[in-house]
């Protein structure tokens, strides 16, 4: 994970924790909105995900058991 991405992910976690401690519903929603924004920025800064063949993944997973 890139440094930028991990910083966004850390901020997302901080905002989620702040939402849990919020005194009012409005304050909680504000923290959740910030957490969502930072989560989206973290995902965007990682770049595109590689495609996954779900059937191949299942076969490999079953073979590992």
C-alpha cells in the first residue's frame, strides 16, 4: 500500500472511531461522511485493482485445504 493510501486509511479509521464517540447524531453523521471520503481517497490512491477470475480463485482455495 502506498504511503498516501495508508495515510488516508488511517484518517478513515480515526473518523470512524470519532463517530463512535460522537455525542449527537449530527456529529456522528459528520464523522461518518469524513470517514467515507477518506476511505474513497485511500482506495483511489491505490490505483486500479487487477482482475480476478473468481472460478480460478475458488479452485485454488479448495486445493489449499
